[in-house]
C-alpha cells in the first residue's frame, strides 16, 4: 500500500481496479453468482431532499420533480443523479422551455459537470424529446396533470413520452400520489 500512496491518483485507482477485477476473476463461479444476486440497497430519494416542495401546488415544483425523476430513473448512483439535478437547477434549467432553450450541447455540459457522464448524451436527448413532446401535446406540465383524471391515467400518459419508463414513473408517482389525490 505504501507504494500506491506515492503514485498519481488515477494510476492508483487503475491499479486498485485491476486488482479487484483479478480477485473477481479468480473467484469460484458459485461465489460470482452469489455476488451478482446480492441486491444493491439504495435509499429512496424524495422531492423534499432536493428542495422541491410539492405541497406548494405549483406546476414548477411538479415539473422539477419530474425532471429529477428522469435522472433518477437511469441506473446511476443516486448521488450522481442528485448532483446532475442540482447542476440543472443552478443553471436555471428546470422547465420544458429552459431545456429546449439550453439545447443538447449545454445539457450535456451541465450533466457532465454533475458527473452524469455515462448517460449524458442519451439523457440530454431524452430531456429535449420529452420537453418538446410535452409542449406539443399538452402545452404545459400542469395541463398534462389536469387532463389526467386518475393516477393510472397520468402514469400511462407519462410512459407515452419517449424514454420515460416504469421506474421513472414509479419514482415520480411515489411523491406525487398524495398531492394528486387531494
């Protein structure tokens, strides 16, 4: 370990990664299978943790939560998704109009700053596609909510957007359900 401490950080990380890979490769198949079956526990993220107050009843807060859910719906670490969301907030990119105005290059830049690099291109495209479709079909996020008479109907409408899957909708509705049922 003393030798690694004197190396540049990137080199040390590479060596540690290689050693871990070698250890995994050297494991018996039964152990690898058990390791892959172990569930990865992540705590659930809630709107309040991101500074989003759904109780205000404001469309802007609802869309910010939907935007966050689009990021959290991907298989990334929650801290990375949270950081990317906060970068979007810092840039003022928290509405369909702001997303469309920012454009693909700016979205990728902001997502990268939040370390959302694995899915930066596809997520930038998804954010633009969803924002454009939302504006074309409903005009506003509030109109989408008003046109959905039930939670199930809202769930279906959200899944109609390209790139919005069941996980994103599940996360969104978990916090929105109490608000919608009022």
